[in-house]
C-alpha cells in the first residue's frame, strides 16, 4: 500500500519529525529541505526514506540536532566549516555564501566540512553553486562498505561525488553518483521491497558475487563500480573528503544505528568561476556541446530524468509506502 503526499506535506512531515526528536528549528529546516528536494526530484533513496535514520541519530545522541556550524576563513581560496557534530545540510548552508564570494574573487575556491553527519544526495549541495553560474564538484565519504581492489575487508565508503555545470538555456546539468556499483540506499530499498540487485553490486559473507541485497547488507560487502578503476576513485574521494578536510575516514567511523544512519565523515566542494577561463561565451559553448549530446538518438544529459520529474511531482505529488508514512508520522507526533 502507498500514500501520495504533496511536496508541501513532505516538507512539513520531515520538519516536524526532526524537530520533535531534538533538532533545532534551523537544523530541522535545513535537513528537511534536502529531503524534500530528493522527493521532488524522484530520488526516493534520499528522501523520506532517510528520516528514520536521521531521527535515530538524534535520539541516540550520535548527531547533535542543536549544533551551530562554525565557518572559518582559512585562506584566500579556502573555507573550512566545523559542523560541530551536527548534520551536513546546516554546515553547507552556513559556508556556501563565503565559498561563492571567494570563488568569484579568486576564480576557484574549496570548501571543506568536518565533523558532519551526511545522509543526503550530493547534488543538492552543489546545484545552488551552478545556479550562481559557477561550476562545482563535491565529494563525500562514509562508513566503510567497499574493500580496496583485491581485498575483502571494507575500507572505503560508498563515497559519492557530484558535478554541476551552469547552462545558458535551462537548469544546471548536474550528475551525482557513488563510487560503489550501486548506492547503498538503492540496495536498502531493494531489500525492503524484495528486489534483487545486479551481482556486480556486492559480495556475500563468503566472498561470492550476489544479487541478494540482504546478503550484501548482512555480512557482505559492496563493490566499487568498474573494478579497480572505481576503487581508485573511492580512494580519491576518501582523501579529498576526509584526509583534506580533517573529517573521519570510513574505517574510523563507529558502527551506525539499525536504520543505517548518517556517518560522521567529511565533505569537500570545489567551485570554479568558468568565466575566468572560458570567457563570457562559456555558457553558450556548453549549451552547443550539450545539444550535440542530446541530438544523438536517445542520448540524454545526466540528471535529465531528475529534472523532468520535478514538474510531475510538483503537480501529482510523491508516493511512498504507507508503512514509511506511518512511521514518520509517529516520529512527528501525529499525521
């Protein structure tokens, strides 16, 4: 059974569930904002599905729902944000304005967030930068789920990354993908709904490839996409998101709660002002490039389906399992 919610109802439900369990109004609004964006973009694995994990982290004290991020101007082209053990969305919101200012002044700047609990997709962190006519790439690490190439012991996180590019005609092009062959949220959804996953997604506890999501989640490991190439990218993400920022590496992260709550790791965002190198015609040159891509039969730009979903979801609402709705409504103190 499913239930359809309007986007305004999604935001209200998520906000109340967080605030009812220890998040300040500002933190609840920031986290609910990224959850709502995920539902609006038909990204169910990072939408309301994540709220029980957020709440569990608040209740058990792993994440501080009243944390106030501290923004540090550490260099002409660098911004550091100490999330103070809180969720990542408030930290990103706190540091974004300085990152934009420095990027426009220097041509390029980097934002590093440490001691934050990240549980969202990465594209909501960087798409606002592209809306401000900047290019951006973001990296986030997590608790260890992926072994190094040739290994069997989890060391790297799913370690997602996202890239956003402004356009002259249309919303920014923005892709978001994990270093893992399949995002952990997708495997969790498959387990919940009784679906199999590709055998390239992970190994069972005996080290055998498996399409059973439960075997991967319960004693198995996830695999990087593309074999050793993906494992190398996961290593890069760990270095940028954790090593560079002072955040925790995946193997330093304690066991999470039963809901698969957020990991206290790090995030790195690099922003570039394309007008400094590409000139005033950059956006139109990119637009012509994108047109060449989409003119080829059924080719599409990364993120096109997500953008197309916005109009549909805004009009029709988003549909979630009734059991999930009832759980979140209970956490919110009532429907």
